[in-house]
C-alpha cells in the first residue's frame, strides 16, 4: 500500500501572526473530515505536497503550514534583514493556536516529521486539550544531546565530511557550540561569508542524513539553502528555545504530560538519532504511545515507514474521540 493519491488544496491563505510575519497555510481533503495538522521538519523546511498523502482525503481535513520564515511564509529567513528573534518555539506554537482559531477547529490530530515531531510533542505537552492524537516520524526532541551528536559526535563516523564542516569555522570556534558558531557566520554582513556557511552546513547535513534525491536537490536552491541553514542553526544554537538547561531535554523530561494522548512513533532502525536511545525512552515514558521500528531504514523511514504512518492515520480516523 503506497501513499494516498496526490491532491490539491481546496483553500489556502496567509495568516497574520504578528511581529511582521504572515504564515502560509492550506487545507486539503474533506472540509468536514477529522482535522489533522501537519508539521514539517527543519526547522526551516516547508510543507511539501507529498505530506498531504499520509491521510485518507475522504476522512481528514488536512491542514498544512509553512512555519515562520520558511517556504511561502513571509518574511523569509533567507533575507538577511529578517528578524530571527521572533522565530522561536513559543512563537511557532502561538501561530498554531492562531491558525486553529482562524480555521474554527476545536481539536486536531498532530502529525510531525523530524523537527516537526519535537514541535508537535511540545505543543501537545503545553496544549493537551486540543491534540487528539500524535503521529510522528524521524523522531527528535530538540535536546542539547541530540544537537551535540549531530554536529560533533557523528564526526567519528564521517571524519572526512566533519573535517570540511569544521574547516569553515574560525579555529577558536571549533570547540564550542558548533551550531551557534555557524549561526554567527550566517548573520555576517558579508554575503560571501553567509553563502559559504550555508553551503558547508547543508553539505554536512546531506553527509549524515541520507535522504531521497528530491530532498537533497532542494539544497541546490541558494535561497532555500540559506533560509534552511539560518533557521536550523538559530534553533540548534539556542537549545531550540526550550530552556530546559540539561542535556536530556525538556520534552523527554515532561513526557508524563502526554498521558491520555494516543500516539504512534515510526522510526527507522538506522536513524542516527537512535544512538542516544531517546525515542525508546520517550515511548516507555509515554504509556499511550506505540513504537514502530522500521528495519534497515534511516531518518527517512522509506516505503515501509510510509505504510506504518498511513496505518496510524487510518486507525485514528476510525477512533471516536468524543470531540
């Protein structure tokens, strides 16, 4: 069973969320169906058309958005004068609440991939009354330990690529928070410095996270590359604006707040994030969750992961939430 057929939005718009930001949103599927919110990865990616296809369009009212600074939302993070101080996890969650009110939705299923899974988890922990279920893949929790692994720890596995990654930084910046150091380069007034940093950052990402060709190709677009690198390093260099003050992270610490919310976690067995055991610890700390491990798959869980994700949304489409 593959993903559902391609569909087009029946409505879309730009929502004024304040701080000079307008967020792009779209709705697909059945206008009277069960509401489902889709959270893309990155931070700084976008809601691609393929994400619409994880839901039965006859059963779901599918809501997608490009998070602040990303995709079709304005202003774009790729523009050097875009104010990143108003792009934080708290801002993104407030945007979700504004969008939910704008669309007249009381409660919705939340589907998230990679960074979108971390955002979805924290949103559910802080707004449990509006989340009916969670479906998450390429699970991340935004902890310092995950950032350290992805920027430094994997250097032992990809030494040549990591050497190139470090070489872009000044020597005195190579021992600290590498994401924060890269973000400083991406805030440089020198456009050439910014471009080299964006390319080096995305080269490292493609080295450590094997992805489908279409996903890698997006980094050839200089505007996307710049906005993505600037946003990721902004979040990774600032504890994802979660403020937990410890390596384990606030999302895992607060897993008990998910009690009563059913969830499905779909994880590739070869996802490097698994080296920290966070997805297993999250699953065991969240009794209402189901963990589906996809053998011989990485951060992108592939065709078997797609089947598991669709099985989850199909199952939840039949669930009576009493809403």
